[in-house]
């Protein structure tokens, strides 16, 4: 089993047009950065934002953080030029907004060429319903839940438990897990409400999301804490692995930890927990 792991606990949106924000991001403790050329950039600044972002990526200094560029939609006046200017800028992935079907991914893949990974914003009813075929594309490696746009499209009420959106969130997760795709939860809009953020991060973690997209640096610590294995989980994982290995070595009995039988599936989960903890430690 491949236990290599890259954490995506905290995925922070940074405006691609703001030099100060791009510089500040180099020192933030987020696992990944979405350099945004779409919603965070006004139409009159789209062209200059590409050049600003290209220069920032060339300068580097983002360490182990995943660098993801959210371009404008390919149905806009800016999307194709975003790709043309930035496809060789050294990003780890390109994020396409408002993906409705696998054809949208194919169109971006054609423009990018090569083997550049693609992420998809799942934020429309069609995107949710077609999530499985989107996740199956060979270049697709990540999903981002666009919960604000999706709520607008669904005309659903905003609730702390996100019940009106639960089918859509789980549909994304099912499709992502079926094809080994990273899946990151949507943003929490009340960026200074630490208690609310913690609750929504906990819900997203328990559903199975890999992390959460964030709109403010103040949210990074909360997301990192919520999506990281706890000391108790790490300790349990180590003991499960040790117990299982001991049984395999001696060929006797059944592995038991804390009164519960340890099977191969538990060992697989335990190894992933350890790999995640080790990857987080490497982030520093």
C-alpha cells in the first residue's frame, strides 16, 4: 500500500493581484494556497494579476505548500489567457471554476498540454450530479467544494448543520474517493468566528474531507488543528500496527487493541494516519 501523503488541511485563497498578500503567504502555516484569478480579481485587473502572480511564483519561497492557480472560467474573456501566461509558471495544479461536466476538464487539459494536474470547483447542480465522471478524468486530482455558489444555485437556506447541502457534499466525496481524488471542503464565511469554524471543520473532517478552503489567514490554525490526527489517534495507530505485526510474526492468535480486533483494514487506516502525521511534521 502507498502511504505517501501530502496534507491539505488548510487551503487558503490568496488574490493573485495583491503583491503584499502573495508575499505574506510565504510565511503562513497553510498546507496549500489557491492563487485566485477569478472572484478575487476585478475585470480591469485580470491582465496585470497574471503577471503579478507569475512573478511571485518565479520568485518562489512557498516551501512545501501546494501551489494551485484558480483561473477564470474558459467561457469568459480571461480563462484561456490565464492558462497561456501561467501554464509554465510552476504551479502544482490548475483549479477550474464551475465545472459542469468532464468536457470542461478536457478543454482545460487541451490548453495546458503535458501532464499538469487539474482540480475542479464543484459548485453547480450539474457539477454535483456529474462528479463521478469528472473525478474519473486522468488529469483530475482534486475537488474543491464551492459551497457559496452551490447554495445560491440550490436556493437553499444557510444552516449551521448544512443539512440542505449534505447530499451534494457527500456526492462529491463519494466520487472523489471512488477515483482517489483529494476533496476539500468549502469556505466558512464568518472568518472571525473561531467556534463556528471549528464546528464546521469538525463536521467536514468527520464526513471525510481532506481539509478546508479558507478565506482569511486567521482561519489557518483552526483548520490545521481539526484535520490533523490527534495524539491519541497516532498512539492508537502505532499500537494497532505493532499488534498486527506481532501476530503476523508469531502466526498465533488475533491482534487485539483496547479490546477490539485489529484487521487488515484497520492497519491500512492506521498506516495512513501515521503517514499523515509524518507529512504534517515535515511541513514544519
